[in-house]
C-alpha cells in the first residue's frame, strides 16, 4: 500500500506542481480537442447532449460524421499523452517528435484496447451476465451488487492495462518496448498495481457519477464539465504511467 501511495503521489505531483506548465505542455492537444468540440457543436449538437450509450446506439444516422469526430478525439487524446510523457520523462530529448512516433503510439493504443476488449468479453462479461441473470425465479441483483461487480471488473481490466502499458511511454520517448517486456518489468510491482488500479477506479467512478448527476439536472452543464474531467482523468493515468516507467525503466523519479 505504501508503494502504491508513493506512485500516486509522484503522479499527482507531476500534475499539480506547475499547473500552468501542464497546460502549456499539452496546449496543442487541447486546441485540437477544442476544435473538434466546436465542430461537433456546429454539425451534430444533439450528439453532445446524449448519454454515452445513446451516442453509440443513436449515431447510425450520421455514421461518417460520428466516426470522424471519434477519430479526431482519439488523435487529440493520443497527442496529449505523447506530449505529457515526453515532458515528464528524461529520454524524450534524444528523439524529436515526428509522425512515425505518433503512428507507433497509436497502433499500440489500438492493440491495448483490443486486449482490454478481449479480456472483458472472455472473463468480465460472463461475470456480469451471471450476476444479472441468476437462476430461474431468482431475485434480481440489487443496485449495490451491480455496482460492486462493475467496480471489480473495471479494476481488473485497469490492472491488466497497467501491467502492459509501459509500451506507451516507451513509444512516446522513442524507446519501444514489447508487451512481454512490459509484463516482465511490472511483475515486481504487481501487488502495488492492484492498489493503484483500485484507486484509479474509485476516481473514475466518482467522476462518472458526477457527470451523471449533472446530466439528470442540466444536460448542458454535464456536457460542459465532461471534457475537462476526461482530460484531468487522462492526465492522471498518463502521469501514473510516466512515474511507473521512470521508476522501472530509467531508475529515476519523473520530472515535473
């Protein structure tokens, strides 16, 4: 637990020590996100006012536009991650940021996403289905039970991601690692990463709940805070990865 707190403290320190410096570092990505949000507001305002499920199920009327906006957001989010990793890790200056590095980062993000999806379908989804269905005539699970199962599933998938995600900061600084390398390097801190995964899941759950509560009262307010909260949550996760990479690969503390 102490090691997990230390890792999270390092990650938080990266974000909060120089807030203006953080904004300057990721400014190009923020500008791109803003342009995408403005494009979405101008072309498909209804898309912004839907819930996450409705965005997916109700976007068939404009598949191309929705796909382009999603791709643009993924690109801007990946750019933010790369800029932040390069800012917080000492090896970044050895190789300038270029399109090949961006491409290398993106395909690794896609690979990790597919692994997470496959793991969820193979292990997590059956757990959720069993909880919901039960036996014939069995009472339906309580909301608390569903929350606990969903929370546990999220934490497990996040732990798996942390074990494999050293490939992302490594790609951002031009020092590629394989998935096997990442798994091996993080073996010694496996228990620590369980605690970190639980902490990050708590934060994610709290932010999601905040957005949902706002959406029930004022959809516009929920839309206004959703992107900033998503950015903060993403930066925290990227900072955890930077801190983890600095400790396990560089044997140093990350720089703020």
